[in-house]
């Protein structure tokens, strides 16, 4: 079976370096917010093109902390999409705010900036936008930044799937006020467990984020601001990420090459491929096709020895936990996307033969009536 991802293969070439990094941390006696975290924050800020990086426990915490740092809370609304796996929605609810779901672009499946601008014209309670760079593709972030400036609201970028995506050399996470990253193991830059980070050019915001990630402390046991949580990257994960960061660009090039090959060779009339475009803007975190017969295609691929997955099958406003508070919300393009998307294997360690096998399996699919 060709897996949707293979982390053991991913880490095998780095085994000695990772073991040395872990041993270094164990020997140091420092395990939380120590020199490894400080060194990673400096390295990731430089790599991202941001002035500050604040390392935290995971990507969802990063989104929550970004909202808290921006003073978003009860009574506020946050504009975002509903087809990106509930992560932004979870963070919005965690701070007591309410999601204001906006429609996605039919081709890119990303936040539609033009429609959002129209919606915001009559939405006085929206105080922030969370723009998700879904599947590794940069959103129309310049337009979103312009909308945010005109409205006097904050733009937060969800870069959990877009490590290294850029436009004109400017990387994801640096267009808005705050960029939020996940280092979940399957990400383009992944830890050996949970980890996350925020980047910003705003020194005051960076200082507030550092306090909020540790209970709101100004110094140990002295709580200066409300809303703090316990979300601190540990030294082991920081050491691992320091080993892996120099490899992200080469891994992204391989991901793009696989995506390019799929786009050029999958020629099935019932399988819609993701849009092309400037490869700099897309780090191919996931290669997501669409078909009205998703379950049938997935079953066919499994029979051919190819794993596939769905990112994501349920719109946030249709989740059972929120059915009461989100009753009546419906966005046609969002619902259509959730019903038709299917992710094919796309990770740097795939062999050319495996990539060809995925293409062949797709092209051999006999669509059921």
C-alpha cells in the first residue's frame, strides 16, 4: 500500500542528527523554554522573514493565542472559512468569540476576499480575519490585508499547511499581523510530537504572546495579563525542528515536483485537479482532487494499493457539537468542497515508481453509474 504519508521514511536519513539532538537536550537538564527553544525561535523568524517568533505547544494554541493577543473575546466575531478542519473554529470558540463563516473561491477552495469584503460592509462585530493557507497554497492575502486595513481589524494567517509558501519572495505568515504555524509531524516542517509557533513583526504583540503562552506571567508566578494559558514548546521538539528546518526547501521542491507530475499526467474526466499557477505560492502540503464519486474513487484506489484521505469531510458549521449555535448557516461552495475533496499521497520520500502508480490507479478508475 502506498501510504498517504510515511514518517519513518521521512526521518530515516536524519536519524543520527535527531538522536544527537535529543541526547543533547537530555544531557542539558533544560526541558521547557530553554536554549533550544530560543535558538529555534531565532532561526525560524529569520527563515520566515519575520522579526519575532514565539514557540508554543501546537498550532491550534497558536491561533488561540493570536486571537487573545489581539484582544478578541466575547461579543466579537471572527471571519474565517469552514472547510479547513475546525482548527480556527476551535480557537475562536476558545476565546469566547463567534465564527463568521465566509465563502471560499470555487477553484482554490481558499477564502474569497471579494465576497468577504462585501460581507464585512454590513458586519459590525467582525474584529478579525483568520485566513487559512489551505493545502499549502497561499491565499489572496494581499487583498485580505487590504480589507483588514480598511476595516481596522486584525488579519491572522493560519500557516499550518504552508511552511515556505511565498509570493514575490515574501513568505506565508508575514502579510498579516500574526502568522500561526503548526509543527504536527505530518506538516512540511514537523516535530516528533505536537509543537507550534507564531511570527510577527510587532514587538508589542510578540511580548504579549510570550506572556500569554505562560499563564500571562510578567515574571515567574506574577500574572500581569488575563487570558494566559500553558502552551510552551519543549526543548526536545525545538531541537528536532532545528535539525529539520534546513531541509524544508528541498522537501518542498520534491512535493512541488510530485504535484506538477500529477497535474500533467492524471487525465481522468471525472477527476478535477487542483488549480495550477505560481509554484512559489504552493508548497503542496496536500494534493487534493475533487470528484462527485469520492467514495467510489477512494475504494478503487485502496483496491489498487493507494491510500487516500479526506481533508475535510464536514463543514465546521455542520459539526454536531455546534449544530445548535450554527443552525441555518449554509455556504454552497463550502458544502460542495467538503463533499468532493480527496487527498492523494504527496510527500517528499515518494519514489517516482510510487508516483506513477498513483497516476495509473487514478486513470484506470471506472466510474460507477
